């Protein structure tokens, strides 16, 4: 499953380079992984790749059991990897 999250712009704010809380644009791309282990392995593989910035490592979504992580690829697109906890 692929989920695109669109963020609504505060039209009273000055438009500047993309900021997920103030600008029109792709908020992030969410990609589902099948297992918690797959999420952890993915994190280990990408955390040291050149140009990739980890926003946060795998963590619970709310009270869980779902977990997710967020990173930015070298071009600046935020990518969320999420395990649904089932």
C-alpha cells in the first residue's frame, strides 16, 4: 500500500521553501513494510547511506503496536516506513 499525505497551506503565511507545516507540496511518502523485523533491517541498511537523513528511527505510533520511522532521501523527500503491527 502507498499512502500520499497532502498538507494544507496556511494561506496567511508567506510562501517559502518547502516546510511541511507551511507549504503546498508532498508532505511525505508512506511505504508499508510487512514485519517489524523488516522495518528494523531497513533502518540498519539506510541509516548510514550518503545524503539520507534519519528524522527518527523505528518507534511506536501512539500506544502501538504499530511502528514507523521517517527519513529524507538525498533530494529532500520525506519517506515514512510503517509496520501496521499485525
